[in-house]
C-alpha cells in the first residue's frame, strides 16, 4: 500500500522547456501510482504554462510553454507534489476494471507452445495462469493506444523475441 506521505521525487532537466520528475527506479504499483497521482494533480490545477504531460512507469515528463520560467515551473511542481499526499493510495483504490477477450494459440498466439515449453508448463496451464491475472495500465507507449501493463506473474515472464515480428 502506498505511503500517505508525498512521494520522493527527483527533478531533472529534460529540455529547455521540460522537467522529468523521477519517482524511483523500479517498476511497481506504488511508484506508478505516484506518477499518475502527480499527473492528475497537475491536470486538475490546469496551469497556464502546461503544454503536455508524459507519464511513464516511474517518471513524469512535464513540458511547458517556451516563455515560462523553468524555476517557477519547478516551484509550482513542488507545490503540486506536496498536494499529492494520499492521492497515490486513493488512485489505486479508484481504478476501474475492463475485461478484454483474449485468444491464445494458432494465428492469434504463435508463441503459445514455445512459451509454455520455455516455462516448463503445459499450454493450458500457461493460458489459465495468464488469464487469471489482474493487470494495470502503467503507461501508454509511443505507439498510439499501446498500453504497457503491470501485474504479470513473475513466473510467466519471458525475454523478448531475439528478432521482433514485423
């Protein structure tokens, strides 16, 4: 369960018109909840200097208008950070569930058999364990609409393919 205290956060200049807020160096629900709580807090404040927010697993890119004073933006962000007290915990409790139908094997999942073999389990067991998990959208990738999920059973983790499919 996330701490009720404001998350620790390091500020790093990303560009002349952007700060990168680092909430940690790990991929876990607490850290990710802090990222999204801060993004929600900034959006709710709707500052005139805000151009874009880019949440990731453990960091938040904050892009601001070119004529904004970077140090003034940093001060405003530090105030928002203090305002996120407890917001990360509330965020975890306020998610919604979306059920997504999944097809395994054949043309829908050509790696089912080889993945099961690499894990040392039967394909049916891989399907059962994978489909029984609860996953959370941790961030949206660079490809529009491509979500990166957290929550996979670590026992099911496999490395990426040596050569990606086209």
